C-alpha cells in the first residue's frame, strides 16, 4: 500500500524524465496530465497523487520506493553546512536545500564531505596559530600527523646523541681494524661474516636507488652517482643495520612512535647515525675537532667524509663528561622547505626558530660551496654564531636538475672563540633576526614576509612603513 503522506518528489520525477530522455510535454502526455502540472510537480509545488505514482510505475517501470523521500540525513547535514557563519544567509529557506538533497544526492554528499574537511582544516590551523603564538611549543601527540612528521618531531626535540649506538660503533670499529681503509674493511667484513659482496653499479642499472641489498644473490649494490663519501655511508648504514640491529631496535622502542611506518623511518635515521659514528669514531673525531677549532673542511679531509657528514657529526658530540660544543643544524632546499633539524641538546626551536629569511642559509644558494659565517641576535638578546654552506646531492645526469640543499650549523655566540669561523666575524656587527615572521615583532624589517600573529595590522592610509606588513 502506498504511503498516505503527501509525497513531494519533484527532483526524483525530473531525474526519471532525464534518464528516459523525455521532455516535460512527452512525459506529461504519457502520464495523462498537462505539461504545466508536471512542471509544478517537478518544482515541488504539487505533491504526487496515488494515481500518478501508479502511472509512473506502470508506464516508466519505476519502483514506488524510488519516489519516497530519502533525504532526511543529508538534509540535516546540509543545514549544518549552511548554518556556518561563512554561508549563513546564502539561502532564503529550506526549499533549495531539499531540492539539492533530492536532485543531486551525490553532489550533496560531496558538499558535506568538503565542508567537514574544511572544518577539520580550520581546527588544525587554529591549533597551529596557538602553537606559533607560544613560540614553537608543541602539542603532545596529534593523530593526524604523518609518520615522517612524528619521527622528525621526536628526533628534533631530543638531544642528537645515542650513547648505546656510540658504544656499539666503537666496538664495531675495533673489530674492523680498518688501518685507514674503512671501505675495504667493511667489504671484507661483509664477505667474511655474511657472504655478501659489495658492488658499485652504473646509473643505467640503478637509476632510482642509492643502495639496494639483494637478499637472494647476497649482493649489496651501491650507485656510482654517489660521491666516495656517500658510497661509504651507504655501505656503513647497511653494516650498522645488520651488526647493531638489537641496539637500534631498543632505541626505536624508546622513542615511543605510534606506527610501523614511523618505526621504519626511525630505523633508517638511526642507521645513518650509527654509520656516522662508525665513520667518525667519537673520541678521535672530538679530539680532531678541538685541535682544528671545529674546522669542518679539515675534519672532512681527516676522516675522508663529506662536509655534510662532518657537520652532522658535530651535532652528536654530547657524551657525558666529554662533550663538544653543542651545535645545532638546519637543512633546507632552495624553496625553503625544511629537510632536517637536529642539535646536541635538541634543536632550539623555542629560542632560535630557524625560520628567519635573513639567515645566511638562504644567501648560501647564491654562493654555492662558500662558507658564510655570521653572528645573529634574537629579539630577546640571545646571540648565535652560524655557519652556512650549500651541499650537493648525487651526481645528476645531463637531463636532470641537480639536487642542492643548504646547511646551517649554529651554536651560542659564547663559543665563538673556540670555533675558527668566529675569527671571520666583523667586530660588533650582529644581524638582527627573529624565530619566524609570524612570531617576530621587529619593526621596519625589510625582509618581513608575513605579519606577526601577536600584533594587529597598522591600517593607517596616511602612513606606510618599509615593511610589507606594518603593524601596531
């Protein structure tokens, strides 16, 4: 039996008519009504009568259930959408909402989904603004973070020093007894202990990989596109992941990561840390660093490593009782994307930030390979010695654009007399910087890219300052 309640199903009737390829005149003729009456039905100004429903069923083979209202749930959700302050007042009444829910249910569902994504994004931005206004204070854990973000956050907040991995690396180095030929010693260890041969393959054979371990043939392949120092690191990473598997697993568990993917990413990061510790053993490296006054170029030559590897190693010298200068490191690409942050005591995001466009890390791209030393001061008076230089990635083919990033190594200005780069600083010349434009309240900054969150904009039409964004 048909429901006695009035059925306004204009959108459904219109959808049936379109599906049959009929004009209003043709359908009206089939139903035995006038085209004007059918027009009123389609505009929900007349209900469907029992006779018309039976006609639709018999003439166009329509199931009666298709004409029943099914838009209750989506109608409620659409009311929520259009009650948002951004959209309130756009619709004069609910008739259009009903039309939307009836005539285009898929479009209505998509609109609801889009609105919910917008609300979620707005909530995230609100949370982000709150964190930024507190100068980098991070929330505990966000379930929406990507695994790579979680790993970065965990590693950046803690000191970049893992005592257990240092001890394992030193023990491994004694076993290898390299005699100054660490690559040869590692290859011999692979063959002797695990039956693994190490081969360097041409770019055509390994177009997309730096390192590949083939378990079936027991061969470790390294790309020829890597520099000798980077080839050695890849071999050392694989050796560390095998030899120090248990120690690395313990450190990963201590990080309290929330997904298997995050743990795999952390395993790679700790494998690289262990490789650096193996290539540059702690005590000899610290002694050489002190003798050379932390000259990274000298350390690179002494240990046959790259500038980037030596700079990274300087941030790990945090052994209790025999610690080096507490350096921190930032790596960005030419677009300003942050690739890495680390520090001997954790990256000082709350105090230093690292997002100021006046840092020499950005100027380094205009002077590839040159070391730029600078003294910088924060608004609160804290000052730092910074060293910036570009580093190149794997050898690029003619048709490829080379990968080039920039490193910024920093420490508190009080250590400048122990660091050779401090000699290059002009007397009493300090660059005023801020943690990031959104958090910096320096007036008249020529480099400002965004207004501060903490101040209202100055909208005086009679006065304009040198900064792009004047504020009160």
